[in-house]
C-alpha cells in the first residue's frame, strides 16, 4: 500500500526522524510533503533527505493561511496517486521558556493544529495523528501501579498557580478536536502524549539531556534547578517516539480518536541523570550546582504504556544507556 504523508514541523525533533523512518521502509512507495518555519529547528536536520525524490520540503508556516491553502492543494492534487493520505501534526511550541507565555503557544498548538486537521478532512485524508504532550498530566503524572493512564482523571494547576498550565490546556484542547473529528466520522486518528523526548541531533539543544552534556563540555560543570534534587523522569528516545507514531498510523483499529501514552519505564532522577552523563564523559568528580526553583514542576512523570503496547506492535528499543551514548558521541564531536 502506498501512502502520502503530510507532515507539519517536519524539520523539528519528531518530524525529521519521521522522514528518515518513512524513507527507510523496504517497499519505498511512500511520499512525503513536509513543511516547517524553522522556529525551533533548521533545514540542516533533513539535509540528508532533501535529495530524495520521495520527500518534498517547503519553508511554510502553519499559521500562514495562504501557504497552508497552497499546501492543501498540493496534497489534493497528489492524493489520487496513493492508496492512503496520512496527516501528522508535529508542529508545536515545546521549549520550556515558552510554556509560561500563553500567546506564544496558542496560535500554533491550538489554532494551527485545528486548521491542519480541518484541511486533512477537506482533502479527504484517511488519517490524522495529533502529537500532544504528557504535560497535560500536570502535577499528578504518576501512580504506584505502573504509571498514569490515559483515562485517569487530570488534575491541573490553576491559572493563579502556574501560567505553564496554559500550554497543557492548549494541547488538551487539540485532543478534544481529534476525538470530535473521529466521533463524527470525518477521519480516523488519535492523539499521542509523549514523555520527555530526547534526540542525539537536536538543532537547538535546550532539553535537559543535551543541556547537561553541553554544560559539562563547555563549562566543566552543570547548573540545575533546585527541583532536580528530587525530580524523577523517564526519557524517550526520538527513534522510539517516531516509531510509535508510525505504528499507530498503521493500525486502523487504534485510530479511534482516543489518547495514547508513549514512554519508557526507565525512571531516573535528574541529579542521577547528570551524574550518569558525567561518568560516560569520563568526569569522575562532576561539579553540579543548584540555582533557582520552578513552580508547578511535578516530582515524577511516569506514564503507563499498556494501552499502546496492547493495541499495536510498538515497544521502545533504545534504552537510556544506549541513547545517552549516542547523544554524548554526537555532541562531543561538534
């Protein structure tokens, strides 16, 4: 079966790895139309794929109505040549400094996602995958029986307590858009709540793993938030997050409009993560300092993946040990 993929945010951390995994498929009959505005990425992340005739890239903005109208026309013009059209929305304002500024996240994460969804419906796409976030679990993102589940009650901080919650609320709204579109028979699809995703080739490495590695490399020390003394997380390699997207897209029975957690069960404290990175870098007595405190930062984020593993063939294959080795080798080579 040949597939036409329409991917937003295609040079971002999720998008560029999706391109590689799609192009690596053995049948080689799929085609990708992808775009990005380089808000938090660069065309460099897909430079190894640009020459492939199966991948067409456009420097477009999800919020530019004229560009999106033209993009939708391209999909409509090409769809007859393929058995299936799959939209994947990877465009998202995700860096931590934007979490606290509601207008920095609303246009792309909420309005943009819905506009892209409505385009998919208009052109007659069969499927839409919505990349959401585990941030929606807010302060209660774990339990003692294997991690928080998709159908657990959500308890978010209120606006008086944390503007960061605006990011999570926006992403939660997109899950309602997705569910409504499926329930009303307009398209098949689902939403994905990713755990803390990391990659060996982040263009602007602001997430915690590349931050720790680069800090040790450049400064001989790392400065963490006070929260890091006790906060614990699981970390999902970008290869596994993208293979989950494709596993869901390939499983029609799973595309019921609901939400899927995608994570690992390798829980580690941020402090121990820093020590582990230092050890892998050959630093025997790492200098770790603490400065600042982040409000509304959950002490644990542990997600149950029982649902996706039961409904698809997906499971993570890159453990933290291997993933950190890849990150360190890549960042130290720069």
